[in-house]
């Protein structure tokens, strides 16, 4: 026979083929389903022919697959754990050095931010969190990795955006394309445009305060913030169409968003899943449904034409005439981004602002006094004229975002092939290394914020602004470069100004008009334990009792 070989020679051929397949994956990292099928299924199937003269076809096929896969898995595992791997110098759990599947599993449980923080406390500033990935918890790495001359975005968005024909702004890795797509966002979110957006925020904030004041029983404040931000971003991104604060989530949009974020977070660890999501209808269902929903909203907004409302869509669709009208899929992708990123992140921060205030009555009283002093009776706290200059208001918001950043990771980056690697401090990152600056760890690190790095203490921002060197008998450590809740560099959050404006307006209005208290039996430990990191830090239920303030005088 043509393929007749001694048994051990045949098995050696199968093993050798497995090693070659490993080298192909290592060199080219193919993500296509067809290539996977060829290398992982067709090759061992074909090699089973070498065993047909010694055993039945089924046994030959089984023996070939067993030998091939055992050799392939062993080769991959030995290489990834070996001292010859480019990242062998960096410590980390064996399970993570072997495969990203274990981190994907941890992410499904929503505890990745805490798990990664614990890894840094155990292993140090640079931890290997994947076969070819490291997490960094040193503030000195923020600028080199994420700044103007930093690294391009990593592959985590490949599977997250698999259902989209055009990438949203946040997923674009090419700097030139990112700059082009960022231009309408910059026009939409500059200082002058933010002033134009104030009526949108004012209308929805007034509605929120009114609806909260009408609640007769304990209510979930976190849910109201979700409804508020979704209604507002629908106004901004698509010209309206959502009235959750009036009707509740009758379209079940929030479950769609939440499950979609959970799946997106998981898929971010497995970029090779992108082609499978496109090929298998049952994968990424929630992401596909959300995209269909936003396509419909985009079409409805386009039918309205150039309106007098200068909303976010006005700029994304270049209705201001600054540039040619972009393709509809491009506008849809960025409109979807505005809805998801603009509603979930801001609602997360607002929920945690009031969680922190209500569990720290002295901070609540101090902020209320500040609001009353800047906005005495008859003054509208939604007027933004004082917000940026209110020290305690901004300290409370900053301290909340320091402790509970809505996105706990910094944006993933990759050292480009052909670059020769990158030196970060005294550490070398080889070509092709994926890296993430872990925001959650850095912002709670005593090297950057002390004393009380894990505690809510807004006064640290006031002391730092005054140039204090020590406070309450301890050295004051305050590293502003280690505070980056809106990311950093050219790829930072385009909506930072709008988000801050929303938060300042809502917090000021609620402190002026409402009296809030935690529901009886509220468990702060349970609340923090229920915070899940699904790409965006989730909002656990925040049960509160709301009353309208009868007297809005300045308080000492």
C-alpha cells in the first residue's frame, strides 16, 4: 500500500504533524473557522489512512485523533510553560499561562477586577494573565502604553464586534482611522456643543427628580439611573424614542444590554471566536438583537432629516456639513456605542455616588451644604454655572470613580510585530505581547492614593488641591496621573465632558430637591459583593426611601 508504514512510524507521523500544526498556529494565529477545521479536523482525519492496514476505519480514526490532539495539546502546554516562552519571566497562575479560557470563565462570574487585583498583590506589578498577555498595575506604565506614542489597541474587540459590519470608534485600532472617526465626536462634545446639550440633560434630570419624588415606597435608585441615562442617550443618539422613566423597560432593553455586555466581556478573551459568532446563528444572539434594534433607530432618525436639534446624531451623521455624510453602518455603529457606553457607564457611577454618600452621612451632609450654598432657594441647581467650581461635588464624583471605575481595565494594547518590542520601565515586552493597564488596581494602590486607598474619602482631593503633604498624622499620597477612569491618551473616552456634565447636574439637582436614605436592612457588604465586572461595572440594586425636601436653605 502507498500509505503502509510500521505502526510506530505512522504514529510518529501523526505526532510530527501535530507539532507542525502548533507551529502554524503560533506563527499565524489563524481565526477563520475553515482554517481551524482544516488544521484541527481534516489533518488527523487524513492521517488516519496510515493506520487503516492495521485496524478498522473507526479505530484508525479514533487513534489518529487521540494521538494528534494529545501531541498538539502537550506541545502547546509545554511551550507555554517552558522557560523559552517570551513571557516566561513574568509570574502568573499556571491556568492563565496555559489558556485564556480560564480567564473567560472567571469573567463569566463577574469577579475579574477583584481576581486581577489579587494577582497583582500576590505576584507584583506585571502578571501574566494569558499565554501571550500581561496585566500591569504600575502607574508609570500608563503613558508609555496608552499615550500618544503608545501601543495600538489589542484584539479584544474582534469577537465583541463580530456582528457589526463596521467597527465602532472604541474598537478601531488603526490610529489614522481612529482619528478620522473621532472628528465628529470631537465636534459634538466640545465646550460649545456641550452647552447646546444642556437642555437635553435638564429635561431628563427634571423628569428623574420628579419621578423619584413621587415614589411612595422603597425604590431601586440604581434602576432609575439606568432608565434616566438610557432615555437621555436615546434623545442624544437617535433623537428620542425611549421613555423608560415613564413606562419602565417595557421593551426589555436592559436585560438585552446586560446579557450582551456579559457575553461581550467573555468573547473579549477569545478573539478567535469572532468568525464562529458570525457563522453560528445561536452565538452572539443578544449582540445581534441589539444591533438590529439600533439599525432600526438609525433609519428612523435619518428619515427625520436635518433637524433643528443639534443632538449627537447631528454630528455623527455630519449634518453640520463639516465633512461628507458617512455610510449608514458607520453611523449605526457609533450610535450603538453612544447608547451602550453613554448609558451604562454613567448610570454605574451615579449609583455608586449615592451608595457612597448614603453610607457616609457626613459626606452626604457636607455635599448638601455645598449645593445649598451655591444654589440657595430660588436658584436652579441644574444650571451648570457653578458645577465645575464646586470642590466637594467634584471630589465626591472623583472619589467614587477612583474606587469604582465603570470600566475596571484600561484599554487593551498590543506590542506590534516588527517593532522590536517595548521597554516599560525596567521590563521588556516582546513583539506580539498583549497588555492591559489594570485601572482598578492602580487607583486603589497605596503608592498612588494614601491614606485609606480602599476607603471612600473625598477629602483627599481637597487636601491635594491645597498642596498638603500630610493629613491626620499620615503622609498624603495623591498621584493624579494614576487616576484615569475615562481612559488615557488619543483613545480616551470621547464623552468625558458630557458624562461629567450629566453627573454634576443630576447629583446637584437631587441633593437640592430630595431627601434620600437607605432602606432599612440595607447591607453595604452585600452591595459591593454584587458588583459584577461585565465589561462595565454593573449596578446592584440600591433600595432607598425618597422624600421631597421641604426646606432648601443653606445648611451649616
